[in-house]
C-alpha cells in the first residue's frame, strides 16, 4: 500500500475509534473516491459503517462502485434497502447497471421499482445486454443531432445535457435515428453558428455493434488510438458510446481473467470474502487435475507390471527417475507456445489469428528447443546415475538404451506439447471458450500423462 493510503487508513482508524465524526467527515471530503475505496476494503464492518455515515451521498455512491466485488457484496448486506437505492440512484446508468448486475434477480427488480421510471428503464436496457458486450459497457448518455441541424443547435444540445459528462463529439443521425457520422467539438467551435451539421460531418467514423465482444472493442480502441466510439444496434441506430476510461477497465478485467484461467482458478473467487467460497472455486479446477495425475500414476503402475513380466524391473526403477524431468520440460515448452498464441488472440494480432503462419513459426522453434533439451537431457541422464551412485545395477547397454529412450521421448513430448499449445487455443476459441484455459493446469496435467506414456513406451521398446 502506498504511504498516503496507509496514512489515511491509520487516520480513519483513530477517528472512528475516538468517535470524532466531524473530523472524519472533513478528512474524507478532501480525498478521492478511489483512495477511500481502497481503504474501505481493509476496514471491518463497524468502521465501514462509520465511514459511509459521514460521506457525502454522491461520493458514497462512487466508493460503493469502486470497491472490489467481495467488499461490495458485504456492503450490500451492511446497508439497508432504502440506503442502497439512494446510493445506486446517484450512479451513472452504466455504473448502476454493473452494480445491480451483481445482485440476485429478485433484489434487482425491487430496487428498480423504487427508482424513477426513466432511470429504471435505462438501467434495464443496459442490463439486457451481455456484460461482456459493447452494450454491457456502453454509456447511454450522448449528444446527437439530425443532419439538418445547425452548429448553434448542436451547441445548445450540449448545453442542455444535465449529466456531468465529457463530450468529444456530436453524433449525427437521420430522422430514423440511424447513425450517419460525427462532428468533433473542435469543428463546432471553429464554425459559424448557422453552418449546417451535414457540411461538417465525418462519415468515416469508426463504430461498434452493440453485440460486439468487449475484447474486440478494446482492440479497436488500441489499433485506432480512439478516445470514444459510438455504439449502434442491428438497425444502425445510435444507442450509446464507449469511452477510453471504460476500455482501460475492460483491459484490466480481460488481463485478470486470462491470468486466473492460466493459473487454474476463476475471477468468481473474488466475488465473496469467504475462504470456503474461494476454495470451492479453486477445487472445481483442481479436482480434474487430481484425476489427471491419477491417470499418470496408473500408467506408472501398468508399465511397472510390464517391465517386471519382462524381467526389467531394475531398468524401470532407473528410468522412472527421469520421468518428471520430461513431463516438466515438455509441459513448460507447451505453456510457452500457448502463452504466445493466447496473447496474440487476445490482442487481435493478425499474425496470431493465422494458424498456418503461427504453426510454421512455432513448430520450427519447437524443433530447436526439442533438439536442445533432448541432447542436454540425454547427457544428464547419462552422467547423473554414475555421479550420485545407485545400488540398482543395470548393464551398460541397458543404460544406453534408457538414455536413447529419454532423448527421443524428450524430443517427442516437447513436440506433442507444443502441438497442443498451438492447436488448443484455436479450438477453444472456435467453440466459444476462453483460449487462456488451454494454458491452465488441466492441459499441463494431460501433457504429464502423454509424456510419461511416450517415455516408458520408448524405453520398453528399446530394451
């Protein structure tokens, strides 16, 4: 925690304990809502209650929106229904929709019934879209005029806006509300008041469909250096806009989701402060991994029986010592490949979208890596038993065959793992699953079983 936040936390603790509400209110009134939100996450419920009691209503609403989901869930229980309604009413429509989206459907209906009809209708419209779509992250507040309007009429439209929003463009629509283009504020300022908007309109404006995925929208912003983009429905009618600050939030969410998926967990564990809840979310990923490792154990047991029946138990005991090395190296090689592909798919990189181009590059890289690791691993496999000494005796020719099997298996396992790392992200993406899952523990566990099977099979065949 930054020194400023740490100092603020200590001051709040002291003032709450001393019950100095006036001083606490004065302290908080000079703070940014984002800083207060960070501190709120570290307070207990009694202190949170004391802080919200002295916060100005609009700032309290902003703090409620900025805290993490787990803290917000606790605040839902801490506040009464009437207080929550007042706070949510202070939020912009898109922020209110996000907060209400974390509540149960029945509670949402109760809240909306208590809000002004026009606000409730606007929030309902936003909540009808997928939370990961352009419609789910858009701001419905915008300035639009028809093409036959004058510059003065457009300026008056901006002046009449009651919301505290920054507008970068005036959007131009036809009489049916369909989007025609935009006019930058700079053009309005530098043009004569009687100039018709249609003379200033930029018809090459970039826009997004209301159902576009938020990741796609983020990539459009990044590639075109946009500040704001209009959102259209399927009939090309203007329904909202998305600003760069919202895209920053989206980028953070997408990055966090990918990290969680690659680590074998889910952002859902942060929706609740309960450690039981977090453990349950993680176990939904770890249980399949347990099954996968059990399969690997079964393979070791089956191959042990095969080696014993052929009177090669000593060979088996030496060979299995190097099994984890193959599984670990090949798994990491596959993880490196899948990370490259997943990153490219997430950013919309055309090179990453072309599976043929990616395959050509990554297979060549994998060949070099597999050859290098196979040779180095073979040397280790040759020298290590002699350096540390072992009571298990095997003939030199048998040890040489183990080394050959190890080298070939290392090469083969890395190639198989790399192929999985290449193909699975594209497959998951084609069926609508987050490609980042392909880099998670499930795939790594599957690779363990495959690499062990390859290694022990080659060892037995060569012996």
